[in-house]
């Protein structure tokens, strides 16, 4: 009887370990980091929200197990970031099944979300205005024309 109980407990511990440590999916999401907070009484975790831009689902919620990653991301709140994550079947101490494993800043100088490129794409809709602005840019700062062209090639 003790032998069976021992293996039952060992089996349950192995299942819980596997559920907690092995992910069934991984991926990358990019967007603007709009919220990050440290939550919890006993198991303190970072919980955050990423603004994905537009579409049906505008935000994505995630959790962070690693305090070093959480501390660094807090310093970059409001920035465009790329988050690498693992998705767990059960994540008992976190609010979401998505756990961030690493991150990097996204250079949004020429992304479709940068204010400069947004303005360029609005102005492009009026050909008369484009010709007027182009001649002014060429006359005063020709290098700016290269930056404008980079915005036009952004998907």
C-alpha cells in the first residue's frame, strides 16, 4: 500500500512539474508596451499589456516570471517592443498563460505607427500637396527626402 501511495504522489508531482515547466507553444508579438505592474501577495509576478495596433483584438495581455526582464521592461514603458513568449497549458501563479522569455526594443523610426510616417502617408493622398512639399524639401533639406521614401515602403 505504501508503495502504491509513493508512486501516486510521485506521479502527481511529475505531472504538476511538466504542466508548470513545459510550454506547448511559443512565439513573438510586437507592439507598444502600455501597461506593466507587479502583482501578487506570495507569488509576485509582472503582468502587462501590449497594444498591437488595430484589428479585432487591440491588446494582448502577458505575464513575466523573470524579475530582471520585468524590471527592464518597466524602464521601457511606452516604447515599441518585441516580446518572445512561451504559452503554458496551466499557469497557476500568473494571470495569463503567456510567459515572456526575452524582449528587445523595436526601432519604430520607419514603422507604420511612427508619427512621422503616419503624417507622410496622410500627405501622400493629395498629389498637389506632395509636389509642393517635395520641392520645399529638396530646396531646404534634400536628405529628408530619403526618410520620406522609407516611410512609403513600410507595409
